């Protein structure tokens, strides 16, 4: 984190080895760092690789080595982190926008409404004690993991694609643990 902070302060590029669970191999990167941010208890670097067209989000702990170079970093003057993240559930913005509707059981209603989980969140208490929550999210992968954490206490009303992903995760869990 300190290396990233120094690079941002001095407007210098960063270089290092990055291990993503999604790439299959370690990547050697040289980055123009845009922002360092703490999101949901994890540190992330938003930056553009020297040979890339668009910035990406990198989880700091996945860097196996990282050092500041003497090369100047180019950071767009009007880069807006909120615009970059859009309506991502967390940090990884998907390509498609989805209207999500969930119904939480009576025993989960009080707990789930204690927290603002997303800036687009709306909640409605139902007469039977359940809570209906709605969100607009860009991408479904991150919210699937969150919903699975409420197993047995939440029903996915919409979209159908999200329900199918949640059911698939539950099936995998049952196969692994059943």
C-alpha cells in the first residue's frame, strides 16, 4: 500500500508481478496508477497497464512484488472513481445492468436492513414481516456470492439469470458437502 501511495503522490508508474485467480498465470505488469481505494475491507488499485486501452481493478494483496519506477504516470485529469465503478456490487463492474429484487425472510429482515449494502438499495417491509430489497447492479457475479451467504433466508425474485446463478452455487455446495 505504501508503494502505491508513493507512486500516486509522485505521479510515477508501478511495475510488479500480479497473481489473479482468474488468469491462470502470474502477470508482469507496468501500471499507470489512478486510485487506491478501500472497498468492503480490501484494498484495491485502479490503474491502466502500459499496453492496455482501459484501466482495471487490481486487489493489492495479489501483487507478489511491486515497485515504483522512475517513469512518469499518465492519469486522466477527470478520472471519476464513482463513474468507473458504476453500479458494481463491490469493485468489479460487469458489462450488463440488472434490476435485482430479493425477498428476505422474517428472521433476516431486521439484520439485512441494518446496513446500506448498495447506493441504489431500496427496502420495503411486507405485512408478513419479510423485506423486499431492490438494487440496480452492473454485473451479477459479486452479488451472487453475497446472496449465497444468506442461504435459506432469501428468495431471488428477479432477474431469472441471477436466480439460476444462485441455484447453481447452492448445487455446487451441496455436491461438495452433501
